[in-house]
């Protein structure tokens, strides 16, 4: 039984490695750590956040949706709990293609 588990594990690792080598790396998400220049979150859980991925990078304008997840540190909290807060998120993660925020992190 142990040998079968080892064999299955080895095959899975080999296939995963081969797929990673043969495929292209496609970035679907990016993030910025700098304090956003614009941050707004309305009662309907929609809003906007503008910031830069780096200090010399162009301004990125993003949309906050009700599907955006909110965190206090590592603990997930409701996005609604952040409505009306004057504190801006420290980290912003977003989908590069749609420009929608996926996660906001406060510290």
C-alpha cells in the first residue's frame, strides 16, 4: 500500500512538473503595497481604489465589488465592516484583466 501511494505521488509530481515546464506562466493577479491615493467603499459594497504597484509605475485604477474579500491581517472579515472606515487598506490584490479588486488587507 505504501509503495502504491509513493508511486501515485511520484506520478502526480512528475506530471505537474512537466506541465509547468511546457506551459507559459500567465499572470492573472497583481498587488500593490503602497498607500492608495484614492479609496472609496460605499454602502452597496462597491467602490474604487487607485494606487501604484511601484513608486515609478503608472497609476492603477481599480473597482471594488461585493465579491472583494476583506482581511484584518490574516483574518477574513466582512467587507461591510469596512464601510465608513477612514483607514485605507495596506495591501490591494486585483485581477489584471478585469481591474477588479480581489482582496483588501488592513493592518
